[in-house]
């Protein structure tokens, strides 16, 4: 990517920060302070009047905790939208598919995104890859997202931290610039 840090006024794009992600069925996660880092970013963005956009997963799976009408569908209180902040509703793992996200960003003249949320190797990765492929300039906040332990293709258990780190490595430089919350907050206005 061309710039080390996002310019002031970039869109803070928060992905799937809903109560469903706290359900014990997900297993062990990494980065337990991700919501704290995201809340810090939110305070910074809101105090400057910069754009904050939220992505909400509206699952159509009857068993999903992300399905509308389920308690898990609600936003996590520490990262919930406030009046005037757009909410992009999606039904796939990619915030650009089946939504008006790209059109709305282009209409508003936004080309740089600071991305945080869940799950690093799922909706975050799919959205960041697409953003990069569409010509946007995404910055992914490494300590503002998290994932869960899982087995790899060979059946070898991988820790949540390993899954997270590999996802970041897959994305950095080719699809986005990976940054930390501290780095973004230290120089962005």
C-alpha cells in the first residue's frame, strides 16, 4: 500500500461487532482487548466528526445467533452506532456483496477505510480483500479485530493468535496496510 498511515477523515468501518460474537460456541478467542481498542478509535473519530460506519450481519440461518430477533443480533454496547452513523446490513461474509457499501463510499468521496471488527479471517478478511481489489485504501487495525482457534486443512489445531497472525500476513501489503490502534491514534489529527 502507498501510505504508512491513514489520512485524517478516513472512514472507520466496524464489522459485525454484535453480541453474537460472545457466544461460547465460538471457542477461545485472541485479543481480548479488541473492543477497548475499538472504543478508543470511536472516541477519536467521533470527537473529530470523522465518518464512522458500522456493518451488521443479518444472518438468514435459523440457527445463527446473528439472525434478526436474536439477542446476539444486537450491537455490542461499547461499539454500538450512535445517531447519524450509517449501518450497512449484510448477509454474507463480505460487506461489499449484496449491499450498497461501495456505491455509498464512492458517492461520499471516501477512498480510505480504517477497518476493525470480527472475525479476522472471515468477514474482516473478505471485506478488506474486496476493498483493496476495488481500489480503496484499507488499513486494518491488528489489535482492533480478533478470531478463534481452529484446525487447519491438515487437521492440526491452531491457536486463535496463530489464525489471526496468518490472516494479517495474508492481507498486509497486498490488500491493505496493517496498523495498530496506537499508531493510528498517535498521528491522525
